[in-house]
């Protein structure tokens, strides 16, 4: 009788142990998917995804009034269908519109040929320990390094002027040195501009390729003037910025129809920056 009474008790104990095991397994399986287990018994939360999960339709991101400003030749197109196609632009070939989209416009006029290219890239990190924003920051840093912007001009410390006393032991500048230092250096972006319209030294500095603190999370502007043989000089203004895990790049080019003419740096930069500001606002909205 004792033996018969013992067996059911053992079965009950075994059933209790199996039930506890099932409960523990269910608890482990119910942990959040965004948790990482490093094998040391500790759990760390996965890095946060980026703010943006999709991208805008690139060819519809620029309004007609903005295209009229950047591509003046559009208003000279008399054929209605041809003008509509010019406004529509040409979508950049892409295999994943949630990751990368772009659009190109090219318009000829009696004064110049203008081109505009905008590109949106949504950066995604495939490393659970690295957030999408951090990955986008790294991608943008590579893009900035490739632009090879010049060093920003050194600022004069407050209270020190041209008449400041040089440090003890430093040689006094000669007259020729003073004359050389007083002559403004022309900007690389405008070194080929006609002398009649050459900007002042301060304007030249303001128009140099540079980082932009007032655009997205970070941004920069590049300005390059090139020429090929006897053809007209072509200016390319590039504005790029990052907001969260999306990187936007604008390339605005102009080549005058007249040999020797130089596209205006300030005008092109202003137009490109205004477009960049509009795109940044549309992403934030």
C-alpha cells in the first residue's frame, strides 16, 4: 500500500517540475525582440531605428516656381507638352525606393545650360548595436571628407587688431610683408571672375566651400568652377545635409552659352541653399 501511495506523489512532483520548466521557457521566449544577449547574462537594448522609414517622391519634391528660378530656360519653352516634361524631370534609376531616390533636370536657354540633380538616401544600420542615425552620421562624414573642403579662415581673437604688439622675440613684419598681407586673396570659387565684378575679400571668404550649421543636423556646401579648353566655364554648386537617418544631396550646375562668361557664385549658392532649406522643411513636416 505504501508503494502504491508513493507512485502518484512522484508523478505529481514530476508534473510540477515539467510545468515550471514550461513556464520558464515561455518567459524567455517572450522577451522583447530588440534585446541583445551578449552571453554574459546581461541584456542590452538594441539601438533605436531612424526617424524616417520611407523617402519622398524625388521628381515631385521641387515645385514649379523653384524650378523656374533654378532653370530659367523652362519659361522659354513654348511647346506646352515639352515644358511639362521639363518640369517633371527624369527619375534616377533605383532598385529600392525606400532606400534611395533621385531626379534630374536639364534645360537649355539662350543664356546657359542649367542642370539640377537631387538625391535622397535613407541610411539603415544592420548592426543592432549601432543606430540608424549613427550610421547615417558616419556615411555623411565620409561624404564630407570626400568633398575636401578648405580649412575655414582663422578668426582674429577679440581685442587683437592689426596694431597688436607681436609676441616677445618675434621679428617685426617688414613693409613688404605688411603690403602682401593687406592684399585680399581671391576665393577659389571666384578666381576666374571678371575683375569688374570681383567680390571683396570678405565676400570671397563667405562664398568659399564650407560647412553649414543652419541646415538639418549637419550640412556643407561645395562650389567648383571648371573649364574645358575654349568652352564656357561650368560652375557646380553642391549642397548636402543630413537630418536623422536621411542624407539629401543637391547638385546645381550652370554653363553659360557665351565663351568667357562665368556663372555667378553667390546667385547659384543662394538658389541651391534655398532649395535645400525647403527640402529640409518638407522632411521635418
